[in-house]
């Protein structure tokens, strides 16, 4: 079976590396790919948002499976575009990708189904957000609602920093439409842990937990980034805590997504 992987980063490189080990894999294409990926797959110069060109290419080459890597085209409905052309595709549809594409959607979903999450309020009005912010303690977390390449989050340790982050998102619109809404969230201290999982309806198969380094400088100092590096597995985090995260957050969220259609 020939496969098309959409994307051009380390994530897609890892996916292709693994797919290429399968006896079921035929030729693997990657759009647009990168120089490293070109060692494993044929790179095709089509952008991740060129849905018509991607689906046309997949049909022309009789691709048996498309695998979508990046968040942004998923949030824009790339899976729906492939399904409309009857091309088997791995990834969430546009309505399900909203759990990554909108922090207010995600927080509201967790709140509605009593799934543990930091306390929060959401705002689309700058003055209302500022008034609420001034009544909160520090540190506090300010998040642009939409996708901002991992950069839309500020952990503010001072009043000035918090208010500046709010101004940047809602007034200066440094993240564009991603900042039309903002989430102001309780700060939680502790070890960061990321668990990605394969989900099919209510069935959840978690991968190994990883730890992501978000602040730009050593010692967890400086502004948040899209990620300064990550490692896995995590011998310093007890297996029982990982299991608890799966059972109390990931599995109930999958159920909630099914319940919401």
C-alpha cells in the first residue's frame, strides 16, 4: 500500500521512519517533506494547506492511506477534504481537531465532563479580561485561544508581565485571529508530562510519556516557546501517576469527544 504523509518536520520524519518498517508499506510520499525525510520517502512540493492538490495527487498515485502530521491543517479540515474524496486518512476531522485548535473548546469540554484541569476563565473582551486579571494572584497563565505554534502561552510572574501578555494577544493581536479569545488560567507548579495517544472512538492506546522543555533558558527561566527539546521515557515519574493521567484525563476525554459527536 502506497502512503502519503503530510508535513515537513521531525514528527513526520519519525512517522515515516516507522511506517517504512512495515511490510504493508509500499512507496511513501511526503508533502512537502524535508532533506532528512528525502532519505526515506519521495518528497512532493505541495504545501500542507493545498488540500485540492494533495487529494488530487493522492488519487493520481492511488495512495492507500494518508497520514496528517501538523496541527494547523488538521484544524483547517484537511481530514474532511481527504474523506470527501474517499481517500483513507489518519487524523481527526475538523470538529475533533478543535480540542487542539481552541483552548476554550478544550477547557469547556473538560469542565463540562468533570475532567481535572486548572481553574480558568475565558474572555473575548479586553477590558473584562484585564479587570479579572487584576483580581487574581501570581503567578498566572495567559493563553491565546487558537494555534500559535506553541508560543501563545505566557506564565507571568509579575503583574506587568501578565498585563503585557494580555495586551499583546488582545490589543496588538501578535497571534492574529488565534488571540480573538483568551484563557486566563490558574498556575500549576510541578513536573511537566506529555502523553500522546492513538484514539479510535473511546479506545485509547497511549504512547510512552515524554517531558517537554518549554521555557527558553536553563532552570525553567524565560518565556515559553514551542519546545526547547524533549526526552522519553521518564524514569523519575512513577508509573502509577502515568496510569492515573490516562484513566482520569485521557480516557474520559475520549469518551467526552464521542458524546459530543
